[in-house]
C-alpha cells in the first residue's frame, strides 16, 4: 500500500543517527524528578521489553537485535520530530507509521524498507501481546515490491581457478629474491587461505559461520569429515559433510595454525581460522583475503556469499535434491532454497541458446 508522498523532516537523519548510537549502551540511572526523552512508562519500557524479548525468547543474534532496535529507535526519532515532543505509545498510530515508511523511499531500497517494516511488526506484535497497545498500527501496511534478484554464483571452472590459484611470491623493490622469512610467511598464509575458502565452498558456509568455527566443531574420520555449525542464522545447529579437497587443505593448514598460536600467548586456541597473531579472523578479514585472491587469479565477482551460492547451484546441477541442499545451507524455508532451481534453469537455458544449432532462428 503506497503511503502519501511526504517531504522528509529536516534533521531526521541526524536524530536517527544519534538514536542508533544509543542502542546497546548501558542505560544511565535517572535521578528522581528527571525524565528520559521518552515517557519512561511507555516508549522506553516498550523498547526494553522488546530487547529482552529478542534476546531471551527469540534467541536472536546480537546483529539482529541491534538492527531491530535501530529500526524501532528510528521510528521513535521520526515521531519526536513529527510531534514536536517525546512520543507516547498511543502516538504511534497508522498514519504516523505510514508517513515514516514513506520518508524512507529514495534513501533506502525495497529490501531495507521491508526489513524495517518487519522490525516494526515484531515490535508491535509484542506490545499487543503485552497489552501495551490495543492493536498494531503496521499490521495492514505492505512493504514495497522487491526486485527479483537471483543469487550470483561462480562457474565450476571459475571456482577451480579461484581455489587452486596461488598468490605470487612477494618480490623485493630492487627485484632481488625475497627473504626466506617472507617466503615462509606467504606460504603459511596461503595454506590458511586455501583451507578457509575450501571450507566455505565445500560446506556452503556463511562468512560469519566460517569465522566462528572452533576446532571442536570439526570431526574427522578416515576418508571423511564433517563440520558442526553451532548457532548459525536463527540460532540453529546443523552438520555438513566436507569433501577430500577441503580435508586436505585443512590438514595442511593446522600445523601452521599451531605454530602461530605457540608464538601468541593470548591467541584464541579454540578458533580454527586465525591470523599470524593467533586472533580469530573476522568477516572483514575474510572478504579482504578473498579480494586479494580474486585479483591474483583474475576471477571476478567473487565474494564469500558467492561461494555459498556456488556450492548450492553446483550441487543442484549435479542432481542433489532441494531438501538436502536446504538442510546443508540451514534455510528455514524451502522457498529460499528454490531460488537455486531458477538459477540452474537460467544457466541451462543460456548454455542451450549458445551451443544448440537449432536454438537460433
């Protein structure tokens, strides 16, 4: 349902930014007789209840909690600017919520607006359940239509070039052979990178799941191994088998990891993938490493999530059923996994149109 075309309130972005920075900070004690910017018995109480609900009942990740609270705080900041005073829960009516969503157009894409609406729906559902409001003002509001985007993936040859590619040995500025220590360090980092990306592609992991892998999450048997993903998206555990290539790369990397940790008393001894200082790799580190590998091998459009998409698309192309792929990817709904069927069909049609002699009139 399209909302009225309204001019965004001046200063709304600044107020929302300040509001978002408050999220996650410990709340200061308020002296008697003083008040927060919002009605403590209404808005602040509701936001506190929502935070507790997300963490305790929904078991949402810290990232999800931050995002949902940011969206609610942004609505509160919009209401404050609209009303000229701190809003009460009764001020958050249908027209105000619709005006808020209308103000997002032009500054946010359809996916972001839909996510913000989902946050508000979850917030008001809780308030209705707790009898803090009589009904949800966003229940009948619709998110804008999302453009249908199929997952980006790499072809099998491209994945092979990416994972089998080796970064060039660093050279000195004068062209002299590099010092032995540099060569050894480059080889050690290359072993880690190969193991990391073989695991991401071989198990279809999200980048955050690969970063959070612990040594105890990998169970190896003769000729086979499996990974246990703990507290993945939606706080769900799952077990995924990995192939011989990933096992071999992991076995080559583990001695390197041990050497790095032995030199780092404060290193993270539970983490699988660490840097030279023994600290667990983060998602930004992984993206940076993959970007360097992409440049070294000439494979374009490579990202950790593209490797995950490639895992699913290649399995489907080789005859794996959607239900098994859903379990390995950790999707809550089969509808999410069905996107890869469309990708595979489009890819087959492209190959057919290019190769079949009767495909062109």
